[in-house]
C-alpha cells in the first residue's frame, strides 16, 4: 500500500474515532458499555488489522479490557455491534488479521468479527 493510501486510511480512522467518541463517557456512571469505550479500547488494534506488522501492546491491553468489561450477554451483544459497525467503516480492514488478534494477545473472543456477524447470538 502506498503512503498516500496509508494517510487517507489514517485520516478516516481519526474521523471514525471522533464519531464514536461522541458517546464515550469519560466519567461514565452507566454500567453498560458504550461504542465509544469499545472504540477507545480497540483503537490501537486498527493499525494491525489494516496494515499488519506487529500487534501493539496497547491493543492487547484494550482487547483484554473490552473482554473483561463485557460481562453480561447484553454487554457482549452491544460490544459485538460496536465492533461490527466500527470495522465496517474502516477501509482495507483485513478480517482475517482482526480475528488473529485475541490469540496473538493470549486471550479468546466469544465471537469472530466478520462483516455479517450475527450479534444477537
Ligand atoms: C489478510 O491477512 C491474512 C493473514 O495475515 C493474509 O494471509 C491475507 O493475505 C490478507 N488478505 C488481504 C486481502 O490482504
């Protein structure tokens, strides 16, 4: 991938993150997790999902935080939808690589991320 494609992708990532930050409650008292939080936690993973290379340790921390935060079935469903919607907005995202991340971080995810994953299950 050329440098200009890279910078366009990064620009889009920033826009996506700003979009999702909208419902990120910094001092949140809500028990349920928000898409903003999920995006914030998984943001360091995007680079690996799009460009490959090595997984950022911050990505592993984020994945584990997100897994620990999603305790109830409702949380898991919400997180799944956030990840699915967020991933769909990222051009060039390699889902094969995305699904390698939990294993590379030494953990497991309750679902696979795909463009048409059914989050209600
Ligand atoms: C996606 O990533 C996998 C694993 O790294 C790689 O084998 C595959 O070629 C990649 N696909 C694309 C379209 O880049």
